[in-house]
C-alpha cells in the first residue's frame, strides 16, 4: 500500500477506510474488529470518522471495537472531525474555541483513545473566527490530544484564513471530488493545495453510488467514457474512477465508505492502473460540466 506523508510526523494510507455509515452496517463488535483487521491486512490503516456521524454513534461503535481489541489502535491512523451539531433537530455549525475543545475531549472518550492522529474542522462555518478556532486546534496539539490538524469542505479563502492563523500547520482538506463533482477545481482549492503541496482526502469518490444508477444524465455521460476505459484495462469501472482520482499530482487519498471488503479492494486495485494522460482529461470533461480552455 502506498502512503502519503501529510507532515513530517504523520503519513496516511493512500486508500482510507471511511466509517461514516457504520451505524447502518449492523455489525457486532466482533464483526467490526474483524473488518478493521481485514483493512489493516490490506494496508488500509487510516480510519476516518466524525462526531456527527450517526449522531456520535459511529465513534462509540469504533471505541467498542478498540476496547475489545486494543492492538487495533496501535496499527492505525485515526481521523475525526468537529463542527456540526444538532439542537432540536436543527443542524448548525459551531467552530468556537470552547466547543472545539469540548468536542475533542468527548470524541476521545467515545473512541476510547488518548489522542487522534488527525483532527478536522468538518464544514465551513459562516460565523467563523479563524483565530479563535486556531487557538483551539493549537491548544489540542500542544496538549498532545491531536497529532495533526486540518479541515474538511473548506474553500480556498477560509482554508487560507485558518492556515495563516495556525502558522501553516493545516495538513489536509477533506473534500468531495468525483467525475460529476468539480466544486474544488472551480473554486481554486485544488490549485491552492497543489501549490502548497497539501494532499487532500476525497470523500464520495463514486458520487455516493450515483455513477452506477444510470438515472442521471451527467452520471450516464461520465460512465459511458469510464466504461470504455475500464474495458481497455480489463477492470471494473469503479477501479478507473479511483485510478483517475489518484492520478492527479496533488496525491489525493480517496475514502471508501463501504462495509464490503470487495469494494475496498477495487480502490486498492486502482493503485496498479496507470492511466494515459489523455484519459484523465476524457473523464474530466465526460459529464459535460467541465471544458478545456
């Protein structure tokens, strides 16, 4: 398994296991332990979660697995996120210092660990004070509760604001990117990451499965091109999508959020596919959303 150095002190597996749907997997603790070991055996050692996933249940379930087999925690890089909350069924953001500090302590308790390898601010907050949030993140690093810090779903302006406030210590931006989602190309975020040699984590690389349903025109256009390329290489279309994401020089790390190990194997298989340069562009423009200038 390839690894990506996001800082001098932390490397992540090129393919990441996402646990955002864990509360719906209906795994027993023993089954989850076995699944985690199967990921580790494949070299997928970076596990991603967040306090909002399952309204904190996903962290709790992972914590039970770590308690059942403490050896797992020593073999992985654990990622969690803060910043999204619900009050009376209403969802909102809170990235104030006191809330970030409280959230981290609560996540550590649920996960049954003394530190997180990577802690992310989950979403852009319209009521965002980068210096207040930075104070929280730097405090957590100083106390050894988190090894590294980053963000998720940030545009380049908010990313740059927080990056300045933390003195350049943000190591990643976890963003959505797939053959029908180009928000971060069009915002300039991808250019910012490339210029600063910051490696993003990628959520929803298969568009949440929409690519394969055929009832969306943009997905259908993209899949027609992807299937042609897949036939050339003799692999499944999903393999080509993962290979396309990992081809980009920004060294993106896709998350696989499935309970099925064969789905994880498709992303791992993509590491052996070497696309032609022009094929990357064929997929880039396939949906009709992007044009080459």
